[in-house]
């Protein structure tokens, strides 16, 4: 990842750590590259996720609790130092057809 996406993810992880929150569950990926132009690529996916956040001390879910679902992902990657890195990601929860 690169900034600002990287800083946003770090901030969320640190906040969860301070509150004693951990993630559990699984994520199934089927990414597809839909465009490449120079050093920029666009990748889409319909991610199946059973992941949830829970309080480490009790194992109880952090509200709001969502059931397993398919989430639409659209990611912009940039070629930096010979590696593709995430620059921007948009998630549309519960709004894609499985396998698309």
C-alpha cells in the first residue's frame, strides 16, 4: 500500500489494538485485472467474507454485526519500485454477484 491508503489502514489497526479488538473469519478472493495503463492498474473482485471484529477479552462481536456477505471491491494499484501497491480501494458492502 501507499499513502493515503496505507496511513488509513494503519490508523484503523492501531485504534482496534487500543480497544482490544481483533478480527476473525475468512475472506475468499477472485480478483480480476480490468485495466492497465502505464504504471496504474484497476482490479475488481466480488469478495466473500465471513470476517468479523470481536473483543479479544470476551470473544463477543463488535457492533454492528454483519452476516457473511459478498462485497464489491474496486482497487487502484500503482507500480512503485518494481512492485504493484494499493493506492485506493472502494468497498461496496453486500452488493455483488458471487463469482463476479
